[in-house]
C-alpha cells in the first residue's frame, strides 16, 4: 500500500494512512518518493475498515482526518488524482459510456504521471457467490482492455481482489463495483 492513503467518501477526502506525513500533506510539500493512493469508498464502514488496516491510531480509538475542501482541491489538482468507481448491473460485464469515460480519464492521468499506477480493485463477496469471482475477473479484463485502448501501459496496471467489503447497508452491491485506484510514487513502495 502507499505511504499516504486518502479516501474519497462522497466528495470528502479523509486521511486513513500515513499520518506521519500530515503536516507536509497540508502544506503541499510531500518529500520526493512518498507514495500516495486515493481510494474511492462507497460508505463509512469501508473507510473505517481501511482506517483500521492502515493507522496505528485506530487501535487507540482515534478517528481519520477529514481534509479541508480547499486543501483537498489543491492537493488532488496538483497530483492529478481522481477516484473512479465503476458500477455494473447485476451479473453483467457490460461497460457503459460512463465506464468508458472513466477509463479514458484514468489512462490520461496515467500518461501525465510517469510514476503512477492504476489498481483495479474489487471485493470478494462473503459468503462466496458461485460464478461471481469469474465474472469479476472478466470485468477487470474488460476494464483493463478499455484502459489499454485509451492508451494506458498494461505494465502499469494491477488487479487486486480484497476480502469482503465491510458489512453494513452502505456496502451493499460491492460485488458489482470495480474501483480504479490511482497511485503515485516509486513502484514497489
């Protein structure tokens, strides 16, 4: 995972990992080589799961940092990060116009960020739904193909399937979502 993990939750950006970089992040002075990931989340339960996974403060009952919208706009604009969540109809792998536009935007971001990578992230349902993991692999291949058609270098794309999205009403339908997560910084960090 990246040195700094940001979450986009309904247009608000939260710092869920990398608190040691908070001061530099707020003034726009992250050191060279610090990696940043912007992860779109469907709900607070998903954000809290990332917080618990990436922050030592979570064990002490701390809360993620919400960033001021002006700082967020400056930071994301400077870094060129924009989250993308592609939603599929149940049991469908069809890419609609919005998905094609999101792939084109992500490919353009990748072209403009030589140290960037795109992670195609999906959640494995629990309990396992017969056939859904195969469908998710097909969806990821179709999105990767759309990214490549839009000019993305396939060597800078990575698939990632995580455990089940956190339980809760706001996590419903995660099996029908694919997130395009944009990461910056040296690979392998």
